């Protein structure tokens, strides 16, 4: 219709590469721990691409792709094969990469993401294996610019997960990546650390009028080294492409890089299609069968996955979806949470109360201290069983909430049990009525204006007087008892 202003939607698909947690490389016995070694010291004729060498596939790498495929609800192929992906680039000495093209190990899976309207299913097209390439490092000095090549990374097992273009926003893409990383870590196939390069993402993005089914020209964005970078690059591209079509510019199918420091993308080269890579079957590696019995064995070894665990925490412990999601986002944190709860005895109400208390500690002070000290959950000195013991001291009136936080910091730093830490710090709450009453009398006698304010209708004076009681007792008075006694003393009249 003439003059109609079209609304456009983003169409996003992600290609995620993850280095696998395997000791040796994909097609040779060289170590895969390339980051721990001096450059170009962990190489052999196979990973250097010498003529006449024969690559031998790493069975463990195949198993890890099967594990991932099953975790994503994929169909595992009965027969798979490797292919040669041909392209000239300095980090690929032999001029081709051994990858998989038309017969990947796993295909047709899915992963749900959260949106404002609820959960949406993102289809996973395929999960396949390939070898990583060498590492190029660009340098410049007084003599000019140059590049260095570290071959140690060449041949490291690399798993690629390719989604369908089902995502419609940068937020959905970030949630997809977060959940995918969590699954990789849960099933133990990758450290999935984006900053270290073991988890990388390329984004394919186009826009089209809302309601259209046909895809627009696709732009691939690379060089994103963090979830924040992926999110920012997608937001920028959505805005850039929308502005372009508004003024009648043609969107060019190309590969663009992400300049994190500038917050913009920039053109790198025209976008290749599959036929540009001249794929053909790897002649040195025959197709291989994948046993159904073996697939079942791999499937039976999978742990409880994040989504299932989150739902269990909600149903068994009554945790909110938000808290359950945070706890199960990390397998180590979820494992720690369950250890902290103990054997799970008691009524459902008691278990729910304990779960909420532990959750509050773990998602509050515990997470804060881990972040500030750059400590992993598995390295903490706080024994899981001490979390509930600390909460028992609070519930029993031995510690106030503020005292308990001080005690928890000491537990985190020293590893001492809750009671021992509280005793060492002199953090025992005064709950004796006569002792607190004496402090109340002292506070009221010294603050006649606050007393007058209360009797004039200013209820905030109670909070002030309780604060004075806490000062007199050096923070040890039971605040609930102190509040009750202050009100009782004030309400009893001037001659009480």
C-alpha cells in the first residue's frame, strides 16, 4: 500500500564454537592445552598439515558431541563423516579445515529461551566436529605492522552448534548463549569461557517486514569476545539495518567485525556461501558408524540438566523461578546448594524454609564474596553444612542479621564453623530481658527529646532509640526484643 510504513523484525541465528575439554587434539596425540605451553612447541606433522600424514579422529571428541546433541534433544546420526572445508587463510597452513558438512553427528534439536511473552523454542540445526585453526596475533612497533602465528592451537577439538534463524532480539540471543554455556558446563564437555576463547560466537542477522517469511540479506558478525559484546553487536546491527532500509539503502550480504571499544560493527569482506568453501568428503577418514547401544550409554551418563533442575527446585523447595534459575545456572553452585541442605529430612514446609534460607545466603553474601575475591565455588573454605548452622544461630536469637553477615565473612576468610567464628568475634546476641532492659533504660534516660517526639506522635523515634540501645550494647542486643522493650517503656508513662 502506497505510503505505508513497514515495521521490521530482526532474524538472528547463532553459530557457537566450543573447544572441548579433552587432553589431546582432534586428529593427533599432541596436547590440547595449548594456552599453557610456549608458542609452536606442541606441534607435529599432522597439526602442521605436512604432506602424506594421516589424521585419526579422537573418539572422546565424538562422544562429547553425542553428549551435547542428546542434551539439546537432537537426533544422533547412524553414520557420520568428515569433510574438507577449503579456504586460504594464514592460520590454516594446509589450505583446508577438516570439518563436517552434510552428515553431522547431531541434528534437529532445540533450546528454550525466555522472552517477555514467555518461553520460546529455538531450533538447533546441527552439532558437529571440526579442528581449530592456528592462532594469529597481530602486532605493530616502530618497524611497522606484522603478524605472529602460534600453531599450538591448530587441531584442538572444536564443536560447533548452529541454530536456526529463530531469535528475534538481542536479549533472546543472550539468553540462548547463557543457557547453552550452562549446558556445556553441566555435561562437562567444555569450560565454555568466552574470555579465554573456548566459547566463541558468530551471529547471522537480517531484518524483514513483520509477517514476511522470506529472509533478507544476511550479515555475519564476528570478533565478539563476551556476552555483552554479542548483545551490543546485535543491537547495533538491528539499528543500522533498520536505518538503512528506511532511507532506501540496500543491505549487503557481508561479514562484519565488532569493534568493542567503539560499540560499532565494520565491514570486513563479502559473505561466503557453502559452495565457496568447495566442501568434499575427507579422503583420509572414512565415514564412521555410531552405535545405538553406545548412544544409549552416553545418554544414561548425562546429569540432571539445568532446566529440569530448576523446575525441581521450584516444585520441591518452593523457590521462585528467578532464584531457582540463578542457583541452577551454575552446576557447581547447584551442587553446593544441595549439599548445604543436607539429607533433605523434615516436612515439606521445613525443607522449603531451609532452602529459602540457604538460597538467600548463596545468592547474597556468598556470591558477592566469591566475585570480590575471584574465588570459584569449588574453592571456597565455607563448608556447605555450615550455612544452615549459621542460620540456626540467627533463628535462635544468638546472632542478629547484621552480626551473621560479619560472621559469614569470617567463615569465608578462615573456614571456621559458624559457632566458632561467632565466638571468636564476640558476636553473641544479648537476648536476656533484664540485660536489654537496662540498656533500654539508659538509652531513654539519655534521649529525652526522642521520648518527647514519640509522645508527640513521631513513631520514627522508636527506631532512633533502638539504635541507641544497639550502641550501648555494641550491637549485641536482640533488635526484636529491644524494640518491644522500648515501646513498652515509652507507653508505660513518664513515671514508669
